[in-house]
C-alpha cells in the first residue's frame, strides 16, 4: 500500500484501530491521546506496511525545513510511538528499525471493507433537552423527551442516519463544551439541542439542528403545545430534521403518532427516566410509572416494552425469580407487539425473553435482528444481541455488534464492559484484564467491571487478585448475591472454610425465600470445592427454575473442568444446546476473536 491515494478510513492492527479521517487511535475501543506528529508517523508506516519508510521521507513529510536536530527529534518521536503501542526496538511487534535507513511496520494490518453499494451513513447526537421550568422535579420530562426524540430519529431513516444513544449524550448535560468539541468526541456530523419550558398543561419546546463541520444552524423551530400533543411535536421535529439533512425523500405518509392522555404520557416519561438509572430501585419505580401510564392508556406499546425490560433486568439483580420475571416480561412484550409491531423496542424485549428465559435460540436471533432492522441506532439491541452471539460461540459476529453498540453509545460504561466479553469467551484473559482496567480508570467504582475482572483473574489462576476484585465489587454494590463469585474464588484459592461459610449463608437465604439466588451460581462453588455430584444437583435445580445463568453453559470457561462429564452434556441438551464435541476431548480451545471460525451449534 503506497501513498495516500484511495486512503482507507479505518485500519486495524493487534488491539489497535486507527481512524485516518478523524485522526484517532483506539486501543480495545478506548481512545488514546496521540500527538499530531506521532499520528502522521504512524499513518505513513501503516500506509506502507511491510515496506521501508526512509528517514529521508519522514524528514520531507514532517520536518521539511532545515532542522539541525532532526535525528534526535525523529528518534524521540519513534520512541514515544513505541511506548504508546507497548512496543520495543529490541523485540518489535509493530515498528521495526532498519539500521541507517528507516523504519518498517511489520504487524498484519486489516482494512475493514465497507459495502460499495451502501451510501455514507451520517451520525447525529441529540443533546439532553434543557429544563427551563425552574423546577428540578420536571427534569424527568426533559430527559424523557430527549430519549423519545432519539428513538424517533433512530427509526426515521435508519440506513442513512444513525443516532448516538442517550447514555452517551447525557454526559453533556449542562456542559460548557462547544458543539465542535462534543461532535468530535462523539464522532457525529450533526448535533441537535433544545429546551423545554413547562407551565401547567402548556409546554414550549425549542430545538435546533447544527452542522458540526462549520457550526451552521440548519434548522430551528419552537412549539407551544398542550402536553397532550408532545408526541405530535416529536414526530414533526423528526420529519423536519429529515428534510433539513436531505438524506432521502421521506415516505409520503409519515406515521401519525397516537395522541395519548397527557397524564399517561407523563407517567411514561417518568418510567423512561427511572429505567435509565439501571438500578434496582430505579427499575422498580420504572415499572410503577409504566403501569400508571397503562392504567390510563392501555395501548401504550412502549410502556409495555419498558415493563418487559425492567422485569428481565430485575431478575439479574436478584429482585425477581425467573418464574416471575420471565412470564411477566413475555406477556408485556407480546402485548406491545400486538399494539405496534413497527417499533424496535418490543422486538428487542421479546428477544431477551426468548434468549434468557425460554432458551429459544432461533426466535431470539430473529427478534434481535428485527429490532435492529427497525432501528439500527438502538444501542441496547446491539449490546444484547452481542451477548447472545457470545454465548452461541459466534465470537466474530459478537465483536461486530459490540463495536456498533460502542459507536452508538461511546461513553456508556456498560457498552465498554460488554466489549471485553468476546475476549473472555475466547480465553484471551490478558486482553480482558487490560480492557477492564481501562474501563475502571474511567470509573473506579463501576462494580460490574470489577466482577468481570475477577472472573478473568480466576481463569488465570490469580486467585488473590480475583478475591480482591470480588470483595471490592460486593462492598461497592451492596448486593450480597455477588458473594457466589467470591466463594468460588475462595474455594479455588484453598480458603475452603470461607467458601463454605458463604455457601451456607446463600443456601439459607435461598431456602428462606429471600432474594432470588441463581442455582447455577451455587453449583459453581461446588465445582470449585471439587464436589461435583452436589454441583450437578444444583445445576438441575437451575434448569427447573429456568435460571437466566444457564445461557452461559456452552461458552463460559468456568465450566471447563466438568465439560467431559456426561452429565454436563445432558445439561447442555436440557437447556437447548447441542455439543459439537464428544466427552473425553479437551475443553474448549483458546480463540482469537479476530480470526477464529469456532462455532457451536444450538437447537431450540
């Protein structure tokens, strides 16, 4: 690859990805600070990968004027670049020195190929609508309106326009950053900002669309409406933005939004506000708000979808048993689809039920794909589908979905967390550890990352480090169900009395019908203790209770020690998996997520 003609936009090597247009370098998806001069050196090396880039060419490109200290400056720059890449001159992985001549990039370089027939897709960010009402209690209204606008725009012209998810856009609430800075950080072409001023039943909504390239205001509008017509305003704004972008001719008959009772819509917005908190308390309040909306307006499909997702997530918190969460979520999702099957959210909600609870793999994949087809900007659908692909053993496809989720929601810690999963299921634990450490640098108290970090340490036999991570996670989260992972680590570390103490407490809580504790998690502790018969008794209970944790049986390395047991293969079949190897062979081999073709079959 010579010169810069027909220069690709993206190039990947090792754990790095470089965007030549945006001048960005990312490691495991995390953006790195890179001086412009270092970027240009790396660009020249990559565009001439495998060939020598002479010191003279570098001087002509970067130091065209007489530079008496050129040799020192170039040597310093190359050393900085190597430090950033974790490379060395003595044992180069990326940049090789050709003595007295120049440098050569020696690692394999991948260039993602975009379909030639696909038009360029534009990206937009909808910034949080500002609450100008002077009453903080109305924040939920502005936040809910922001999320609704994102949902509308995401389905407007999905092949031509992508919309950044609320989680990342919400980082810029009350920010002092300029539109140019925000657009650069989110990698978007357009930014929409607006405000809400509410007085009684009247609401004034203002919105404007800005071109991030030159800060030009493409469109602006103001609406004075009764709150009853807020949904109509959203549809109107979506239409006008589509026209302003001139992305393609809109359908002649744009779907008219139903006019809901204002109290129902207000309760729905409260539900979205609480759901966005992703906490147990927030999810309980979200369900109450969605139910309040449905008591007034029973045909609110998005409220039903919100209930389904809240129930599904509460099961992971241990606040609901699968026997309660699964059927309730299924009923709500199916009702939502009966009302409006054109919405993306209910399809994703039903996909989660088919995936986590019913173990109907084919139906789950079908619903995930339909949700993404209807709204390719729905970041959560990409994230959940990636999780599904991971546990099916379809690592490369999972990576692609994680990558898309992070593009749509780049500031989301949950999206960053999920991006490490393909490495974990591929048995590349060093990559998992590096990635999660980078995530924890952003937020040291993000306990899900601590839990997953502990799991990677366990698989590397670093039991002290795993115990430390699990103890911190339990302390921060306050959720004692996380003690199952801690007990598992204690047992492997030889601290069996401590493991048994936790095990006894967990079993007492489960028998006492307290918070839901997944039986497969108790089974893992018995596996670590070497008490395999007891483990399989608990695995059977997990199948009977339809534990969500059963979806990980096929790929989770925690089960590698018992994969050759015939009872484990019976367990896989009970959950709907079909093993592609026979008992007596080695456990699942290490996987390179970028090149592996490892697949596991699944049957429904």
